[in-house]
C-alpha cells in the first residue's frame, strides 16, 4: 500500500465516521478562477460581494 494512503487511513472501531461541518461556505472554485481570469482580476478578494455571491454554493443544493 502506498505511503500516502496508509497515512490517511483511520482505524475506526464502530465503523462510523463523520466529517464536521465547516463554518466556511463552499465555493465553485473553477468557475471563480475562470471568471477572475476573464475579467483580469488578480484575486477573488477584489470582487464585489454581488460578484462573489454567484460562486457560493447554498446549503442543500
């Protein structure tokens, strides 16, 4: 087994594992990157809140 896989495996006795909910919203990264490139924007922090909202994935969708 390769070293990376071995280092990421977990020994869970009861077979139940959950990833905790993140406080940060999920973002459509590729679409955000392509949008910034097309507009000549160096960093997403330079976007307006309205522009950034189009790349945020709402919970339950």
